């Protein structure tokens, strides 16, 4: 077991609030790890849902167990399966399809927990007696042994894809969304701002927010070497492989600078020509006109004409142009990313 995949069971204590019953691995206290207590605190409706938080994606199953000791006669519990996003590099949406497929397993797991005798008594134990981070240490040997047997059985059911079929190094199919553009148009700033937006919107329950962390993991700035007149990307040895493994493109330009527009367009033409040369279907393209100091000197018609976007649309390529200030227009950034995400699904 590792911090890449974690299985946890939480419950709501009427005195101290959300608490951890047991985790396969201690959750590290950092901004990268979701706070399961906070998730449980604001969710008490039985069912399964996916929740994204920076470096982790989680699928959570909330359920109740009957209890003579609890207010209302029921204890609220939650099973959480956490997967580090970095594991998923094949496709943008793989992580959500994978987590969603775990729902029946979590439901089975919950049904077996409900059958455990004395589990409710354990949840209502005197907490001052706890000497470690897990309530399970307070259980008697019979309950602890049976609980761990069930827990380990379902951990194995949840994780066979990575536990028993590790990918061969260099053999995985990796898909990227490449960011390109003229120098000093804000490519790095744009990427950092997306990360910030995701962090500030983790409680929103829409497709863009839930999938944004996976999108960030697959974003990469496509650097252009002026001396060698070629693009470079991190995981592939040549430009051909970069294009073959592109799932989307985001082009940035300074909407107030004609030279910047021309330079970004030149890079875009190199990408288009390479797609044609390789007979590679053009991935969805999002062109962003960055409004430095909120200035927009060149309008949409000018961009469409220079980038020949209408012609691409007629050929079936999914394209969108959006002028915005990458530093301040968070809503417009989210709308643009929502379009890109839907174009990939």
C-alpha cells in the first residue's frame, strides 16, 4: 500500500465531529491531500460521488449503520478511495471512468461493514483513550481481525489495475494538451492561474471543476527552439511523437500586439502542417487572446482570419477563440476550459 492509492473509512462523531476509523495509509497533512473530515461534514446524503482535490481524485460512498448509541438511531459513515492523479496519464477522462466503476465495490464494502458486530460500540468509545491516529486500535481482537480481513479484501478489489498490472516503463500511451504561443504572452502564468482557480473551486460540483485537476496534470508548454526551428516536449524524443500524442492545443497570444499574433500564428501553422504530414487528425484547439492591461486592439474577425479558424471548422476541427485577461478573468478562463473539456469527451 502507498500514498498513490489510499482507502479510508470515516464516520461522524456526535461529540468531536468527523473522525477517521481507519486508513490504509496515514493521510499526509498538506495542501495536496483532501480533508475527508470536511467532505463528510458537508455531505450526509447516502450515495456515491467523486470529489477532486489538487493531486488526488476521490470516490466516496456515504452510508448509515443502525446504532442504539447514536442520535436518531444511526451512525453516519463514509468510505473513500483516493487515487493520485499522476497515475493516470493515458486519457483525460480515464480517472473518472475508473473511479465511477468502483461504485458497486464500495456498496458491497459498506454492506459488510454494516454486518460487523460491535462496530457501533467502537465508534462511540471514549476518545480520550486513543493513543494513536486510528480508532481501530480501541477495538477488541475479534472485531479488529474481522474488520481488517474485510478491509484488505476490498482494498485488493479496488486496486488490481495498478497492483497486478503495472505498466511497462516507456510503453504507456500518454496524451497531452499542449500550450503554445509567442514569447512573453503568459504561458507559464496561465498554467499557474489554472491551478489557483482549481484550488479555489474545489467545492463546486460541475464537470469542469471535478476534471480540472486531471486537465492540469496533462497540460504541458510546448517550447519552440528558435535556433533549431523545432518544437520540444518533455516526454517524447521528437516533434512527430509530440503531435501524435496531442489530445488538444491551447494557443496564447497578446491580443494588443500584432507581432505576437503573427508569431503565435506561425507556430500554429507549424503544428497544423505537421498534423497534415503525419495524417494525424487535428485535436481540438483553443486560441486565447490575452488582454494585457485589459486592452483588446485586434478583434475576433482579425484572429479568425489570421489563424484561418473558419476553414478549420469547416474541416471538422473543434476550434474556439476567447479574448480574456489571464490574470483576472477567472470566469472566462473556466468557460474556455469547459469548452475544451467537453470537446475531449
